[in-house]
C-alpha cells in the first residue's frame, strides 16, 4: 500500500511480468479491493493470535499445538472405525462442522429462517443438533436402547 493524497491505496509490487490471463486476475482482485479501506493506525506490529494480549508465550503455543494434535487424532481415529462408510463420512462432516444445518446454509447465501426443526426452540447449528437438542438426545437414547437390547 502506498499513500496518495493522504489516503492508503493498494499498489502491489510484482516480482515478474504477468502473463495475459494473470493481468485480468490482478485487475479483478484490485477491483475487489477498491471497496476495502484500511485505517492507518501507525506502524504494523506482530500479533500472536493464540494469546489474548498478542504476545508469544510458550504456554500459549503449547495450548494451540495440543488442540491441533487432538483434532488431528480425532480425525485419524475416525477413519479406523468399523462402521458403514456413510456413518464415518457423516461423523467426519459433523466434527468439521460441515453438515448442512440452517446455520451453514445461511452462511452459503441461502435465505432460510434459522430454527431447529426438531425441538422448534433453538437456532439450528451443528453443536445444537449433535449435543444440546433435547429431541435429538431422546432419539439417541432410544437408538442406544435398541442396541443394548440386541446384545
């Protein structure tokens, strides 16, 4: 960014000449950035997003790393389950919060009224459907009861 007439203006520095198709892509990007205004609040500074105050601490790094490792081990163990592929894929989508809830559809640009279709009380999002919805909990208890009756 450079300053022109007191305002910050996007001015990318290129390392090489662009090919013809890349010029069009750069123009499209600059047109998108035209509407983005950045406030000038002094010098840039490094911020460590894993801690509240923005400072790097070994403990915050360890916490961030252990969360990532835990997520990875959940996903790795998921594929070792002896379950039908559709069940495994659904669980994988649920862990990644990608199942099609009203909340996710709204984020994709769909116009929907966000309400849980099962309990009709709360907003529908992944954690609500999988953990907190009273109706879903009753259904899961019934399913577990069926399997307990089999063994």
